[in-house]
C-alpha cells in the first residue's frame, strides 16, 4: 500500500491557484510553486503529474470557488433585473474593495485568455466555456426581466465584464468605471420594475 500524502490537497491547490492568478501559468516558476505550496518539486509532480496538472486543479478550484458562485447570483432569487444588478454590484465591490497597493488579479480565466489560451487548446476551451456560460447566464437574467434584444445585450454585458477584468490588473478605477457602465446599461434597459 502506498503512502498517504502528508499535505492538505485543498490548501496546496488554493496556494497554487493564487500564484497562477497573480503570475499566470508561464510566469509561475516551479520554485515559486514550491514556495507557495510548501511542497517540493517531486511531491508536486507525484500529486499532480506536472505543473500543468497542478494548474488544471487550480483552474477547477477557481471555477468551483469563484466563478460558479458568482454566476449563481444571476440564476438566484429575485427578478432578472435584481439579479443582474446584484451580479455587477458584487463584481464592482470585489474590484473596488482592494486595499491600495494590493495585488490586482482581475479574473484567472480572463488572464489565461490573454496568455496561455492563445496557444493551448484545453485552456482555450475552458476560457471559451466560461465566456459562453457568462453570456448564457446574463442572457437568461435579461430574458427573465423581459429585456428586448436580450442576446445582443448579454453580449454587451459580457464584453464589459471581461474588459473590466482585463483592465483590473492595471487600473482598478477604470475597471470600476466599466462595471458602473454595465450597471447603468442594466438600469437603462430595465427601468425600475
């Protein structure tokens, strides 16, 4: 019988996720991953198969702990307008609430879209699935609110969301402005009901 791992897998994956989120897949070195996770290279490879295996586990953790709950706001309780306003307000709060000088992360998946996904088919599919899921969730909330041209408007909101996450890494004020624009659009398309 093999030895049981002497580490908490969830903590290791979370630490790696945060490093990949900050640095990106290509820029996160094995030494940095060892330091962040507290595991040596051989333990990381034994547990995850490769740096890529660890990245895949980190992305799945991100989907589970960040993306799905956030998208759940769009399918939660309340009318479609309320859900849309709650979603963009939550996102805005996450960006605006960062203390001065803290690491600006944006979105792990959007960050991948500007790097790894350009040359890696599995990552491209994950990023595109996220974009499709986001658009579908926004579309469903707009439909539930009775919005006209709901698919086109969902695409507009998706573009504002993704743009805000890209720019969040370099300019939190502009990121918040983009999210405010999304909120303004929702209010204009769906006046108080």
